[in-house]
């Protein structure tokens, strides 16, 4: 059992309420880094000094936050109104169990029973605004003793390994956090590594922007989980990656052209070290690279990602070998980064 | 017996209609210390007899609570990039709106965990983009290579939902299959209560099979046991999210007593008197055609059985977050016990006599 993935995915950390994850990660890395601090937005920034052989500052980003829900009001009946935080399809919500607020109050999202529905209601998607979280409170007063308007709620999913794969919530992006923690716990690199466990990626890449500004790196790598749509279908699905074929390298997404020099360095490193990898087909989506590459006078940045099925649902799935190769490829890539690689000479 | 622990055991044991063996074994084990004899029938229902103190031949009361739950069944094992996936269909009245991203157990050669998944709606054929994910789109993703999966799973294997029973505020609990394991628990509480109380009638407790698909266990069980009277115990729609109309009980408002075509007026009256005797609050439920419960089948067994119907208020029926109040479950058990201790040798003739009495 991968205890690191278990701990990280089971922790609560909906965008803007990342505290539990931030403290968990701090405890997991404190002994392995030279210093750490928390910035104005809640990003956890840690320095792992290098051997001094190479003069570079390399930022590695992994966002800590996950998609979830926010309590927007409490009905007189004690049921909670809510809205989604980050991209959650309304179809994902019915019949799910959540934890609400700092007291982690258990709640469920129920609906009118199927027996009492009209035919057209059975085949209609229930909108988030007409759903409620039920914490079992008998009225508004009893609910307000346990939860507050503005409380964030996350799905509850126990991490579980199913042979070659693992199921859990928030592999997007606790898998990236886990990989970054492993890197911080490993041998020093020839240059300083500045790890940024960032906040609010799911609501618009907010944390990484200020983290990158504060760090002012020479180059940056973003560790992510990228959606795998490898389900049986006759449809042409793109962009796509597949579980079991190794970590995915981003080239271009909706917003960003990843730094081509870093992209080819990652691929060459994978080939040289015989680490399986796949190129994520160019297309939609975006990662923290989008904001990191645009701070100061520009930062060369690229994204490596572990493929994850069923992203933004309570039950994501990754392949554990992909995860291992994700860590390996990131480590090997970092060990061979040189100033020449990113030197922009005419 | 601790009510949460009892409900947790009953709720979490798999038992989709037609695959009741495990829940049947579990219920038999729990019943054992409280009853004189346990038997099963050909469709998988379980019966426990607790003999009464009256003179033989003693009348017999059937307490029927179905033990099966809604579930799924494998229709196809499909391959994608060397991974195996399962296409499925429903067993009983499954609400497809709740299926996406639900954890399940596939009862193959061994139990296999998986999750119900679909491509995002925007990637589906255009005519299927706007509704809930249906069985055309959903697959069970067990995270296993095809070559392993096809050795473990066959078409026709049963699938049950996987959700631990959890506590909510105020003695409310939430989980799967509380329809109708909450009623099974109430029958157990009744049997436990009867250990210290005198009852003249013989009691046959039944955990019936395949209620969710066609009330099968009710028909076969009532035929085999030939009861003189019966009470079906099931759940009823409680007010909650999506259901606020008058006429539905609140959670924690006590058991519901049903009136309608499936219920004998004498049985309703006797249950109501029992509740009054112990000053227990009850709500009154109505049905106008079929009650959709075992009472519908039992009532017409052989030459007819006077049947009553007691229901436990439950939110979000046929989902993985069915919610009941444990006090309602305990109250239902106590009410049944009180009703049973009041049954005497004249009961059957009295309720027949009342059928011909002029109303005041």
C-alpha cells in the first residue's frame, strides 16, 4: 500500500481551504528541506539546497487543491444549499457522501426518490442549485451549530489499490504532490530546488502565479495528473492519454505551448533511461505552466503528468507503475538539467 | 444489541435480488439465539420460528421484511488498451441519475471492486450529451487488465453498491440497502424484545428474497408458511431533499402504519392500538392500489391472509445514501413486539366479526 498516496488523497483540501493538506505536506517534508514558508495566498514553498555544482534555481510546482463544494445557504429544514468549486459536472453529485467544514460533518446528496418521479425527470440531469447536502440536522438552528455558510466540502473516498491500479479521490493533484515530496526526500540535485505546493489551481491557476513570482526561478517543472479518457468507445477522443503507458508529457494545451527545450529534454531523458512515457496529444486543458511561464520576464516551464481516469469525480484511478515512472522520469530529468539547456542565445 | 453496529452489518452485506445467500446467512446468524428453528425456501428466503405459549394448534403470525437490495448485473466484458471494463444493467429500480462515480463490488469468481465511470458528457455522441449517464455510457472500471478480468467475471454476475454505513447528526444513519435492512433490523429488535415477554401466537420471521424485482419471496414464503395473519415491514418515503410535500413523514417521527387495499382494517386497528398502549407516535400512510411491498403478495397467498403494513421513514430510497433514524428502527421493533404480545386466541375471529359490524 502506498501510504503517501493514501494520506494525501484522503486529506481534505478544496481550493482555498488547503490547510489540512498544507500541514500534512509540511510534516512530510520538514526534515528533508533547508527551509520552508507559507506565502500570502497559502502556497507552501520549500527550499532544497543543491550541491552547488550548477548555478540554477529550479521551481517544481504541484497544486494541493482539489475540486469540491461550498455551502452557500442553509434552508429552514436544515438542508444545505451549495455550489461547486472547480469543474464538477452536476451528474457527479447525486448519491455522494461529503465532509463539510472544519469539523468534517458528514453529509449526503440525496434527491427525490425514483418512485415519485415523472418520466421526463428520470432522464433529466438534476442541477446543482436544486440539490441539497443533508447532514441529518433537524432544522437550521441545529445545522448552524455544525456548519457555516462558506464552509467547503469534499467527497469522502478511501484510497484503495486494485492490483496494478489505485482508486481514490484527488489524485489530481495529490499524485503530483506525492511525487514532489519524494523528490524533496531524495538526494540533493546539482542546483537549488524550490518546491511550490500551490493553492487554487482548480479555480484558475491562482496560487502558482504568485508562487512563481516570489520564487523567480530560472526554469520550472509542473507535476500534474492529466485526464485519461481510455474507456471503451467508438468516439474519437482527443486529447487523450492511456493508463499503463507511462507518465504523460505536455506539449501544448488550450493556453500554453510548453517550453520546447524542456519538453525535448524530458523525452530524451526518458528514452535514455528507458522510462516509458507518452506524449499528451495537443489540445484542451491547462496546467500551472500557463501562469508560471508568464511571470517576470518569462520562465521556461513544462509539465509532466501521471494519467488519471475519472478526473474531478470522487473516484479517480491511476496506474501505480505510471506513478513510479512519473517520479523516476522527473528525478532523471532534473538531474540532467543544465544552464545551457535554457540559455537563449541568438 | 447496539443498533448502529447491527444496521452496519446488515447494510454493508451484499444482497442484490437473486444474490441473497450472503445476507441470508448473516441474518440467520443474528436470528439464531432468539428463535427455535430456522429454514429456507426454494427462492432463497429465510424463515425463523419462535413458538408462542398458547395452546396448540397455535395461530401463526408472519413478520415479513425483504432482505434483497437493488443492484446491477454484468451484460458484457469489454476491452480497451488491454484494460477490461464491464457493461451493466439494472437489477430492480435503480435510479441512473445516481450511478456515475459510484463504487461497486462485482461478485465474480471473487469479489472485485470497481467504480462506475463514463466519458465526460461532452465526449459522448451528441444525442446522449444532455441526460444523466445511462447504461449505454456507463462502465464498471475495475482497474484490471482484460486478461485477468475475463478470468474472473462472466456475463450475468451480480454487482452490489459499496458504501459504508455512516452516522449523520441526530441518530440518523446513511448508507445503501437500508431499504430494507432497516426493517430486518426492526424484526431482530422485536425478536430480542420478545425474549422476556409472553406471546401466545407462534411467530415466523421472514427475510424474503427478490422483493425489488417482483415480490417473489412474499408470494412463495406466504404460500409455504400458511400464516393466519401477517405484517410486512418496509420503508416509506420520508421528507428530505427533493421531497417536501405534505403527507410524507419526517425522519424520527415513529413508524408509519399503512392503510389501503393491501392492508386488512383489523390489522391496521390492532397495530394502532398497540402503538397507543405504549404511547408511541406513529404516522399514517396510505396507498391506493398496490403498496409496492411484500404485503401485496402475502395478502393473496392461498385463500388470503389478513395483512398489516408497518413502514420506517427513509430518505432517498433506492440510492446509496438512503437515510433512516435509528430511533425509528428501534420504535418499529418495539411496536411489533407490543402488537405480538397482545395477539390472543380470539384475535382472528374478532377481526372477521368487525368486518360485518355496522359503523356507529
